[in-house]
C-alpha cells in the first residue's frame, strides 16, 4: 500500500482547515426575553369593543380592554414574534382568563424600550380594576411567522 504524496496530504489539510474556519455559523433560533413593565389598561374604543367570551356552547357578554405598557429589549438585535405571557386577575383576585397564560404577541421589538398594546376580552361579570401579574414576553432573533399573518390580523380589526 502506497502512502499519499505530501502534496495531496497538504491540500487535504488546507481544505479541512479552510472548511472549519470559513463555515458559516447557523442562525440559531433561540428565545430572547423581553421585559414588560408600566402596565395599565383602558376600555376599547366602541368600534372594536364589541365581543363575547365563549366556552363550548355557552356565550357570555365581555368587556374589551387595551393593555398598554413598555417592552424592553436589552439585546442589540430586534426580537420578532414576541409572545406575551402573564396572569390577569379581577378586583376579587379571580383569574379573568382561566388556564390561559399566553395572551397575545408583539410582531417586533427593536433594541431599547418601546410602547406596546394588547387587546383582551374579559367576562362582563368580573369586576374591575384588573391586576396584572408575571407579565413577560419572549421572541426570536428572526421572524418565525409569515408577515402577511400580521397584515391579515390588522385588517380584521
């Protein structure tokens, strides 16, 4: 058995080293945390405030509210498709959205502090003021949802 010539061996080593050095790193899709604070709410304008809360066959009257606040992205990259999580309680400390932690999403959160809003429907029989607990958001460094999804949702409202 003959050993490869030194030139073939050298070329193989150069190709291996160049492939290792110049291999692009994959765009890792990892969750990025976004801090939510200064939360408040107000009633929806009449044009979007009509709604109902349904559970199976039961339909109940609902009050519409817009939750507003600040979202802080402490990274140097825009966060996309940030899902909002949290708990909302009524004046009697009863949950307004039973067994539901994900409340909505923010399409884009650029680096820094930015305003956000979220529309929610609360059963009309739950007393206000509402209380917000453990609100946070997490998203991705690249978009994972088609942009036309947001355009279609905005056109419906």
